[in-house]
C-alpha cells in the first residue's frame, strides 16, 4: 500500500488548487528501459496506485511488463502470452490491462482469453475464455458490483463479456453483441456515479462519421442507452469531472489516416462540451488530482504527441512529441507522473530501442 500522510494530502490539495490557478506544463523526467527485445509493439497500459505498479502489455517480449513506480524499474515480466503473432493484430497479445483493486490485474490475450495475474507473485493464476475467435482487448471494471467488462473488438460481430470477479470466484455472466458496430468496439470505462460502463463504438453502420457511446448496466447485463457521436471514431475514453467524458478520436477510416479532433462530451446528454486540435488518439486517461486528461495521440496531424488537457478549464496545456505509433498512456494519481511507452525505431530520438517515458508537471 502507498498511504498518504496528512501533510502529503494537504500538499496534494494545494497543488490541485495551484493547478487550477496556473496550469502546469509537462516534461520528460525519466526513461525506463525494457529487458529483452526492442519495444516495437505493445498495447493498453494501466496503473495500480495502491501497490505502486505500472503494467505494460509488451507484445515484443510476449509478456506483461511490471514496473515499480517508486524505483522506476521493471521488476518482472509475466510470460505466457501469444506475442505479436507475426503482425496479425487481431490475434496478438497481451492487450488491454485492468487492475481490480484486490491484488490482481486482468490482461487480454490474442486467444480470446483473459489472464488473471497475481500482482505480488507475478504469476498467471487463472485463464478465462470469452468464447470468441480473436483477441480479448480492452477491459473495464466495476468495483462496486465486482464485474469486469472485456471487449472482443476484432470478432464479427464484436462483443463485450461481463465477468463476475469477487474473492477469486470468477464467472462469465453475459455476452453482449454489437452487430451494428462496423469498425469494432473499444475502451470501456466505468462511471461509479451512475453505475454504468461507457463503451466506445467507433462506427455505426456504413457512415464513417457516425459512432456512439454504448451505455451498459452491469447489473441488468444489457445496453440501456447510447450517446450518438459524430466526426470522432472514438477509441479511448476517460471519465473526468462534472459528467465529462473525453473521447480519444482516432482516424476517419482504416485506409486514409485522417486524424479527428478530440472531443469532450456530457455523459447525460451527449452534448459536445469542447473539441481540441490534438487528435488521432488511442488510449486516453484522467488524473483526478491535477484534473488533467492525458492523450496518446499517435495519429496527431502534426506528428505523434502526448497531449495534456486541463479538465477544469477545458484548455490544452501541452502537446509533447513522442514516437511513431506510441498509443498507450497511464497516470499515477499519487504523484501525477504520466507513464508513456515510446515505440522503438528511427522516430524515437529519446530511446531508439524503445522505453517507457515518464512525464511530470
């Protein structure tokens, strides 16, 4: 555990207040080397703030990389995943990661399975099939009802699997198909205020400009509503303050990489509250302490960047150049550091073999 003493809590409050008065700028403060093969292919990462661990699904090494946040070092690589699968993204793994707050992190794999990893022993303790033919991808979690939502984005039709999780007892509850989704489905995020999952649907039907956010009630085990989305192709989603939902808008279609502006919408009405030129994002995250959104904008119009947006004022703070196809981001709400994997290659002038960049205000 990483308990916060009263002084630290007070300081965080002061920092949050100062951030609203004078928004911070961000810079690269550290890099973390990855053992093994160059970090060429990876997917959606996450942080367990209670244990101080960062998890990166590292397809280049067919492993889940486990990073100790306090020492900024890789302390383990959990194997047993299919890896890059010869470049066939639909069956590659590991994929999305989701800590569930009970000492386990769930990781999607290319075999339509979810692997449950014990965070302390760094061993796979259970494998759950979602019953599809392609990869299990992004994962969301409802801590109140102990239900995980696992997305199979590459199946036809794509679907979400709801899985009951408490006390080591894990059971598949329901499979929810999305036959109207014509470009997969993406990152689910849980809203504790309403008790629902928001699931990004990049495209509905033949119109590339029309997507939606599907609203799933995990207790009723069904879609209970949708929020229409235009000109976005939403991939990542991050829940912010005041019913804000930031959408990581991707590209107009799979053949022409036309980045679409980032949108922030109201989760009750679907109304667009703000748009931002930085776009073409995959994973996005939210820092509740600093009240900032973090964007892995790999297809941004001016080149790949880490985008930082102030949620309180809905203004863009930073757009920091990164590296080609760097599309994963996670934030530690304890110290406000942003963990951003940088893809190996000639565009990466910071760490050509790939690494995890740590950015801080």
